């Protein structure tokens, strides 16, 4: 917000832009999940405050210390138990149902957008809810913490399973990235909620939308590299508070 614009004024302006949009879309990051009670990766309560990414979230670490890596992912899976999508998620799902289409691109791996009822979700960084054979034999399964009593979990072929998340040093899935870029090129308004805009190439998606002429509604309590750009309305609030107001689905 610039020039002393109040939160109420910014919310009203954002709601008007969304109401006039013909092809809106959504891009979300870890701050969206945080409002449902999940820990983020960065910040005072982040996972990376306790362990280095290089120790846990790389293919090399999985080969070197599969038990340690899977203990960490088991903890992450356990942290999802009982977590429900907050009203911001549900507002997006209701908006999609009302207008017919609202593609969501997310950096999150928790599945909360789908749980809320969103039907077109591009998971740029994969999902922690499933695992696949690390040798690529084609085996995969839905994860449940009870399946992780004996670590590391193994494929019927004998290989260690790996969570279906994008680990550090790995490229984004080509199909997901292409789909996200296609959405960015066709949208006229993108709601960007809860992302720090520091993780690339994912952070390039909102920038691509903005460069293509789309307006941006950024929902984040703190400013990011996106906040001061022309064509961006920055709502300094959390997703749970702001999204129901912006969408009119409170």
C-alpha cells in the first residue's frame, strides 16, 4: 500500500479488481499454510532453523542417510494430521465454484488447496502425501504415518522410496512449470498469497504474469520484492483474514 492507503481501502480496491477480472488466478506459498497452523521453512519457527536443507532435503542426503531423511519427512507428515484448510482456502474454492474457473499455482506440498475444494491445482514443488520408487520403477503409494513405522520405507523392488517433493538441487517438474507459465501468460489478475518471493524459479511465475500485463493482488504481512512494483496492490495482512474479504466469500 502506498501513500498511506489503509488496509480497508486496499481490500476494497482489490475486491473491485477481482470482480472485474475475466481470468483470475492464484499463486500461494508457505504463508498460506502457516495460517492453518503449519510451520514454514523460514522465519523464527521455520524448519530450517533446526536443520540445514543440505542435511535433509536433497537426493544425496536420501542416499547417504535415508533413515534421518525419512524421520524428518515423517515428522512433516505427522504435522499435517488434523490440519484443516482455513477460511482463505475455502473462500478460493467457493469463488472457483461461483465463477467456473480459478487455477491455483502453489509452492506448498501439503494438499490443503485440494482439501478445501479447489479443483485445478498446480503443485510446483510436488506433494508430501505420496512417495515413489527412488530407482524409478514406477511404484508409488499414498503416504500415511502408520506406513512409516519402519524406516526407510522401501519399494517392492527393494529400493528406498522417496517423497514426491522437489528436493534441493532438483528441477521443477517440467509439466507443472509449463502449466504454471501457461496460466501466468493467460491471466489478467493473479492473487499472490503468502510467498516470500525468494525461491526461484517458482517466484518467477508472478513476475511473468505481471510482465504479461496482469495485475497482482499480493497478500502478505511483510513486503517482498514484488510489493513495490507497478501494477501490484500489496495487502499487508494474512491470507486467512484477507482472502474472504477480497473474494466476497466471507
